[in-house]
């Protein structure tokens, strides 16, 4: 393939309800889609981060600049454009995994469309549908939290994840356990809100029989997470700390985690995400697919990844209606607690023209005429 044109399509989709974590409250999904045009086919992807560098160091305006000025010139210079060739071509640019992931995914979408191959087939998926969990943000009251959990369970979600922070941890978990029972698959996510000094407090979560506690301490501190895992029975799961399959291998070797969250954007794309899955699966460590409040453009390829054999825990691959009254693709709808894995070529979806028009705030050409 030959690269002809790349465009950033900025979008803003209102969330059906505000989504609060330990680091921010989101009311709108404000990001950009990457539209890649080649001489063989077109491809789409979604930049996963936000306008501000709160979840990670990358952010929308910075990613657009990095793509335009540093990544695209290197990719455009490739003698043959393939998704597999992108990571080596972009390697000298340090970091910026989410920007790299957006470019690799859009090129991979175009490449697979040109060959008539679904992403699920390319990655090695073994399932036609995947179980869906849901992430529940921090609420203003326990009553509001319990109402939301009850609604999500009624909709069919098979696993509940609670966002926690200091001051909102033991009581919310206890309330959910008392209301919905010990059989409910339940986990928590701190988004780095605690320190190792809080180990004894976090150990109190052990009584609730959680599937895992996700990224409780500062990111990239594998030693601290290993120390914490020695002191708690609840499996520690790493998210923000893992940027590659090599990081996953190190964390597993150090016993810094017993579960791995695989977010393709965070690790530079679906090729590295598959390698991370392979490393964890080879060591008998369960993995699951995390979410970034994606539109259908980001959700579809995540479902393909989550259909790999090592994904043994439900991911944050929720239905479109969990976040958006109107998605920019055909909506993903929960059925019997599961979502279908797209089986048409490429990522399996593309934007609906009228929905995309309604939610587009700007368009900028990053490469080509």
C-alpha cells in the first residue's frame, strides 16, 4: 500500500451521565478519529486519550502534533506501507504510545480491508462474542451507586468494576457486596490514587472477595506494587504501569501483579497488545481488555482483541448505550451479557456519515493533499 492522505476528525460526544474517577470527571468524549487513505483501502481509528494529560502524559493536541510532524513523515517514507512495518519506523520517537497506536490501527484497518480479512481473524480470536463488564464511576452517595449497579446488572452486565479513591473505597464495596451478594464478580480500580503507606488500608479490601484491585499505586512503580501484592490477598492488576509486553514480563517476574489489563492504545497498538496477551497467557496470568470510554470506532477492535484465548476475565467492553445516547457507528448492543465480535473486514465498523457530521467539531489534514 501507499499512503495518500491522513486526516484528524475531531469529535465531541456527550456522555449519558458524568463519569468520575480519582483523577477527573468526564462529561464529554472529546478526542479525534484518524482517517487514513491509501491506494488500496481506507482505515479508521480513535485516539484514546483526552484533551488534558490527566490519565496519562498524552493528550489530544499533543498527539496531533506528534502525528503530523514526527510519526507520519517516517511512515510515509516506508517503501511498502504495512502495519507490521510501522513500529520499527516510529521507534526512534520516544513514548507517545497512544498516538502510535492510532496510526498503526488505522493503517491495519486499511490493510485488512484491502485483503478482505477481519481483525479478529488476523489477531487469532477464538470466540464470536465476549462477556461484557461495566465500569462504575465515583458517585455522590451510596444510594446513587447502588441504583447504578442495580441498573447495570438488570441490563445484563456480568461483572462490575467500581472506581475508588481515598475516602470512597471500603464503604462503597461493602454496600455493593451487602446488596448484591458475594457471587457478584466485583473488582475495583484506583487509577494510582494510593501509596504503599496505604497497604494496611487496602488489605481491608480482602474481606470482600474481589476479582482484583487495579493500579492502586503510582504508575511505573513495579517494586511498590510487588511489595503491596505481598501484603494483600486480593490480586493486584496493573494498567497504567504496563506500556509493552516487556513491561508485562517484568511485572509478572517480579510478582508485581497477578492479573494484566491490556489496553491496546496504552501499549502502542494491537500488535503489541497481542504480544502482551501472549506473554501473560504463557505464564498463566489472566488478562482482560480495559476501556477508555471509546466510541464504536475504538470499541470494535477491542472486542476482536478480547476474543483471544487468554482473555479469561470480562473486560470494560460495554455497550454503546453505557456512555452515549448516539454513537458514531452502528451501536453495540448487549445480548445475554455479551457483545458480538465484528466479523467483516478490518475493524468491522466505520462512522455513520450523518452521526459523524453531527458530532464533528473540526477536521485537519495531517498528511497529503
